[in-house]
C-alpha cells in the first residue's frame, strides 16, 4: 500500500503545481507540468496494479489467527521461506468468524466402546489453570481411529496408542479461550 500512497501523493502535488502554473506562467512551464502530471499518473496506475497483484483477499469472511510473514519478507504461493528448515512455511492461519469455537478431543481406543451415543453425549470443557468450566455441544465424530499425536509429556503415557477424534463446539462470548489452546474435556451421558 505504501507504493500507492506515495504515487498518489506525488500525483496530487504535480496536479496542484500544474494548476498554479497554468494560472499565470509561460506555455513552456505548462507543457512541462502536463508531462510531469502524465508521468506521475502512469506511476500511480503502475503502483495500483502492483498493489492489486500482490494483495491477498479471502473469498469469505474470517479471522487471521496467526501471521508468519514479516513486513517486507518475500513470500510465494508455496509460503514464506524458512532458512532454518530450508523449506516453506505457511504465511497465515485463517479461521472462521469467532462466534463459535470448536474443541477436538481425542478418545483413547480402549475408551471408545464406552462413548455414549450422539443423542445422549454430554461434555464439559475445563480451561487449564483456571476454574472456568464450559458446557459443550456435540458436533460430530471423525470416524477414523489414528495414532495419538498430542502428547502430554507424562512418564506413563503410551505413544503407540490410537485415538478417535470427537468434535464439540461452544459459543465464544467472553470466555478467555483461544484456538490452539489445550483444554481438558470430560465426556459423559445424560
């Protein structure tokens, strides 16, 4: 946006100078000012075209959850280059509007048979490090049991365990919970 502002400001100055020159100057000065206005007008159009080319627009409303590119950094369709990993990282993490947030909990494979049916499932979320408890609304089960990837660093934890993802949601309101935060979920039945 900086190019467009600079080019627009220079064009406006040239237009004012042209108007002042036209009011009471020689034809040579007027011709010079006309050429300068035209050149700056072309520069403005070029800067605006660059801005349109390099602007990122979302197709739907959403929220930028995290931005990994700094101002002035080079990015490509693959993402931003990370010299540490010698690979490309995503530039931004986007999410839907924050009226509702979802909680994905992983049920250990040995407890899957004890899950209530979707009509009778009840769940409550506890925010780690606080006394906040939030009732959850069942959304769906992702019906694929996969290896556990979320580890809690406990000594007794088994890493060869498989888990079933269960999705719940809650209304955000004024609850101090953010996407990516770890919480505890207690699942029961009516």
